[in-house]
């Protein structure tokens, strides 16, 4: 079945370091892919998305490219800030009428000043 | 800006009590979802709804029940709370008319439930 495999955390970085969080997926067809972010004590917020191969989603300095050949959607940011500390979830949309999402296990990012 | 609300944000309750977690959205979305989030962060879909009077069980079995009498409202009920129900519960909604085929889900802030 469809699944998402996400890099385990926690990831601890110093401010201004480069961030990569790996995400790979297994799915039939061509799913839409998402990165959601969850700040402490809050619900999930959509960070970025891509709906077809080679699309690049971007927002707030974060980027991810939909790579069909490697079934990947890695999240990157060139220079992280303390305010980026949160849990990041990779997800794919299951095809069909339900709009169901399948989430990865989440990666905790801690950025130190 | 997502307009989806959950109440209460935090609830501590004793074993055996009946509880209802409220979820409302003002976006007119037809699809709504309930997720249970482990302390280890993983999200599990426990219920979803296609629209009014339509509800389905999710991927993770749950003793909770849901109803969808109005488009904007999707409450979750536990008839008899137990310590094993202690978790974070997240509500979400999405539109059938997704932009660019993305059909993104919008999430509420969550309810953190503790059953003692």
C-alpha cells in the first residue's frame, strides 16, 4: 500500500546551518506531496506542496522537489533559524474521493542559537 | 488562513466519563477528518466524513464515534473515557475542489486529552 518514510529525528542544528530532512514515498500513480509543520502546542500547518513530477514547492525559505525517479520529496532550507524549531511531517495524498493523507512519522528539528 | 476550530484545547477528565470534542470549520469544506497523534508524534486517521450524514472509520481502530449533522461541525465522542484514550486529537478539513489537484487539508489546533 501507499506509505511515506521519513528521516528519523531529532535533528539538532545551529542557527544558519543548512537543513535537509529526507522523505521517500511508495504509491501507485502520481500522488500530490506535502510538507506540514507543527509548532509546539499547535496543530499542523501546510508548509509547501507539489502536485506533479519535477514541481518545486517553496515557502518561508523551505524548498522541496517532487522527484518521481527516486520517489523522494526532501525538505531543504539554506539557513535555519531558532524559530524553525518544530516537527516536520511529509505526507502524500491518496488517490480517490476521500482526499486522505498518509503521513510520515515526523521529524523533530531543534535549532540552537 | 485556515478557519477551523477545536474546543476544548486541553481536557483532563476521570475514567468512565463521557466526553465530546468539538470541531468546526467556516470554509464550507465537505470533507472532514479526525486524527489521533501519539506522544511520539505519529498521526493516525481515526474517522473521516465525505459530507453531511456520511462518516467512515479511519485506518486506526478507535472506540470513539463521530457525527456529521451539519457541514461545518464534526464532533467526536467517547462514551466512557479510559487512560488509554489519553492523546492529542486533531481535526482537519478539505475541499473537493482542490487547487491544482492538491486537495490540501487544513488543521485545527488540536485537543490534548488526559484521562486519569
